[in-house]
């Protein structure tokens, strides 16, 4: 590994999160860049080794599926943080609060009066062909009329420095445990930089999560019984489920640990008998939640759970049906949704999008598949999409057929020049593309936005795929005061 020299660091024509130009760190990143530049090559190797040891010691893992088997792997982490100036982050956080507020109003409207459809703001066919609209939720009003209590919105920065919302994750968004663990690892490796007090903390998330969940309890005033409902140890996000339950001091349960009694209340089986449950932070998809209502053969859920929720005897986060807004076609309408419900202009821009359900957009997409990123409406994790510039002719032809067969299910966006950040790769510091997933909590009180979020990094040179399941890694995200950086 060679000594870091920012004069030799090449941004390759991309906006870099730390380096404005060769040898010129951004003001908020100067403290960090100076630190790394002073390290000798041997010290850089020690840092890399310290990270590996910390992750192994702390047992931070994630699960990948390959060829029908499951493999636990050490969490891929890069020790060079990504930095965002505090003034920019405060504006971003305000935009995220606005966005989630409008989305919750939208979801609630869809399960009640559907005014936005009747007024022609969102086409009826978007709802009619939504795979995540749950007729079983029509007429239900969850506590505070909030459906998406935990949202993970993905942000990307384009070449001009603008932060765009790439998508909203409203079903069971994951990754926040890795945001918190990334900070714990970085504190071990770079303790002297945290001693300055300039880096904004993130460790209040689990307290905020607990308070938000408690605010939903159907028995206000009592000490609420909160549980985290997991599909079990074979789920790829099980590490996060157990981590959050432990940090909040609540029980981690599986479906078989719960039952719904004749009084429509949910009870947890304990060695001391049945104990009533008030709030369930569920990490199970809608279709497996309740075999009486959804998949009848589901062994993951709890028979009668929807009955208990409908009766107001238990709160569920996120609410079943919230995924109706977790749709990449609905995403394209979020600016109109904000204007419709809040009478405000969006504070954060969407990435320009083309909806294949509209003939003009569809013809443009089909004629420009080599330039666009095409996404199915309801896939996640980077699966099922076409990155046109990197695809073969055969792949583009196959995708064209998919679009023609089901145009409602596809949307397209220009291939953004995603920002980069310095990353320790092999024996050198090299730029790698990054995105950011902040987490937004909505309950009965003030909406909370994490200070930064989970920065994901494409560890392969030139790749735009940041998902850990497809070889991506992550970084700690620092929000710092520009004048103090």
C-alpha cells in the first residue's frame, strides 16, 4: 500500500465527496484528508487490519444467497468516511421530512377516499395494477394515520453536485444497524478525529426508534410491550433484527412466539404465561404476516394478526399496505403528491424519469435503451434492472420485449454520473461510486431523520452497483460543520 497523495488522486471527471480537485480537499473534509495524508504506508495497512479485526470481533455479518445456499460474510467496510457539510444536510433532512409526510398522506388517502385518483393527479391504472396495494387494508386508520413509520430513502449525487432522491423504501427498509456499527468501527480506528467533537453523533437512533414505536401503543400511559418480529435466523437481515431488538431492550420474536386470542389482542408466549404485546416492529413482508388473510401456508406470521390490527388492539410498523408507495412508478409522481397534499414545492428533486405506461415515454425508452437505466416497479436490491450502457445487445433486446409485454411495470432514468469517494482499494486510495440511505422515523410526534445515513460504495472499479448482496461495501457517514472541518 502506498502513502496517500491527494495531488495524485484522480476524480476521473466525477463529483467527489471529499476532493474538489487534485490536491484540494473540500472544506468540510480537510481535517480527514490531512489525517490520511500524514499516515505512512505501514500505518494505512494497520488501519485496514484494525477494521477487519473490529468487524470480526464485533461479529458484524450479512447473509448472501448463492446457488441455493446461504453464506454469512463479514460486513464489507471501507475505513475512509464520506463527509457531508452540516448546512447541506439540514436542507436535505427537511426535504426528507416533507417527502415522508406527503407519502403517508398519500397511502392513507388510497385506503380511504382515493381523492388523488379521483382528481386525476395519479392515474387510476397506477393503483389498479399495483402489486403492493392491499385491499385487506381499506378503511383501516392506523395510529396517527401514519403507515410508513420507518422509511429508507436512497439519495445519489450527480455530477453537478445535486443530491437526488433515487427511490423510497417503505416496506421493511434495512441497513440502519450497519449505519450504527459503521460508526462504532470508525470510532475504534480513528478515535483522535472524534475527540474534536466536530462529527455529529448518530447513536440516538435506537432511542428514537423505541420512542416512536411506544407512541403507537394502543394502551397509552402504560409501559408498552414492544417486540421485533423476525422471519428467523435464515433471513438475510437477521443480524439487524437481533441488533435492533437488543439495542432497544425489547424481545426478538418469531411468528410461533405470538398468538391472537379471542379478545383480538396479541400475546407473547413466555415461561411465566401469556404477556400482551402492544407494538410489533415487523420485519416480515405483508404476504407472510397472517395466514388467515394473506398466504394461507405461511409459517412466518401470526394467525389473526390483521384482525387484531384492524380492531386497534395492536400497532404494526410499518403498517401492512404501506408498500403501495414503495413502487418505482409511484416514485415518479412524488413531486405531484407533495404539491397535492402539502401545497408545497418539493425540497428534494427526483431523478428525471420515464414511465413506460405512457406511449411517448415508452417509445423514447425503447429507442434509447443503450443510454438509460430501466427498473421494474417493485424489485429491490438492484435486481431485475437493466443498466443500458453496460448491457449487451441481447440483454437490451430481451428487456425491450419485457417492456412491451408489461409497460406499467417499467420505468427508466438517465444513467447518472454518480459521485465518488476515496476508498482504500488494494494498495492505493481510489475513487468509487457511492449512494446514501438515510432513515426517517414518523410517529405521533416530530419526524426524525438520521444524521447522515448508510453510505454504500461500489467496491468494483467503474461499477454503479452498491448493494452488499452484489459485491458492494459501505462507509461511515460524517455530518460536519463546514467551518470546523
